[in-house]
C-alpha cells in the first residue's frame, strides 16, 4: 500500500485540474457528449490557445482522452480519476450529514418550544 504522501502526489493532478472553473465546465460539457476541440473552444470567451492549455491539463490528469480523426481532435470524458475525489470527499460527506442532522434537531426542537410557548400564551389570554 502506497504511503499517504505518495497517494497525495498521485491525486494532486486531478485536484489541480478540477480547481479551475473553466476546466470543470469543460468536464460538464464532456459528460454530456464527446466534443471536438473547436466546439469546446467556441463555448468559452477565451482564446483557443487558452482552451488548449485547459485541455492539456485535463489530459495530464487523465480526466479526458483525446482521439484524432484526421485533423480533428475529439475529446471524451474519463471519469475514473474522479473516484479519487469522491473518496476524499467521503470524510466530509459524513461530517456534513452529521452537522445537518444536528441542525435539523435544533430547528425541530426550537419550533416545538416556540409552539409550546405560543400555546401557553394563547391559553392565558
């Protein structure tokens, strides 16, 4: 089993790739369909070279695959590396579920108390 430091280094390209909102948007588009590079570039208000750099980062993180069809490059999502992100988020998912349960209990208790106080006031007057 690799050490924690090795595991972090292996995950780093995926986390760096998805840290950018443009790259996340590219991944969302590719989740819907395979797309030629030109179609991807046309969807963003940035230069084609900038889109090419984003695609290169995504390729290096193994999040997209490139297929060449003559002069066209078609990109396809490879979601497998996102499993690492999902595993990392699992700890936080448990935290949020616990926190949300606590919040729900607090709200319900507060509402019950408020209703009880309101009912007591109504019976007095």
